[in-house]
């Protein structure tokens, strides 16, 4: 079990880890050992996630979420398989924690009387400036 928040925990069986060869530094080791990790988590069918968290996680995942609703995280930052595996899990946990936070509701605000007055004053000054720059009219 991976504990995300006090109320959300994900079972290890919900996460699929696949090890693939990584590009980048590592010498000959990079050609022989599959150190990069591809973590797959089925967001759409996970019984561990509440509906609101599932929806926000799908939105936060962006391009990392497939059309089937599977979140794919690639971890190839480190040279060792174990560190990349832990990095992928940490990134998944961070993403779910972010999705678990309810967004703050936006409250409409109205401009204050003073800000309206300042806006009108600026507008009046600008208008006056433009009027002065005009060529004189012939009557």
C-alpha cells in the first residue's frame, strides 16, 4: 500500500512498472541494463480514488494520460533501476496529492469606489493629452 493522504491509499497491484533501456549517460551499462522505468496507473478504473480527485488528476496529467485513462510516468533521471522506480512512484504520489487538494472557490469582487475614481481620472487625463495634441479646428 502506498499512502498518499490520510484518506487515500493506493494498492501496489494498481501500479504497473515496466523497465526499459534509457538513453543518456551510463557508458556500456546503458546498452545492457534496462534502468528507465515506465509507471502506468489506471486513473479511470482505480477504486482507490474519489471521483473529484480522479477528475482533477486526469486534468493535471495532461498529455501523460492516454485516451483509455491510464497515467504514464517515465523516470530515467538516475542510472540505477531502483532510484528510477522510486522517482516514478514519488512523482505519482506528488501528482495525486496535488489533485487531492480542492481548488479554492473564486468569489466575484467589485472594484472599489476609489479605484473607479482613479480609473476615470486617468482616462480624463489621457483624453485631455490627446485633445491638446490635435491640430486646431477651423470654424
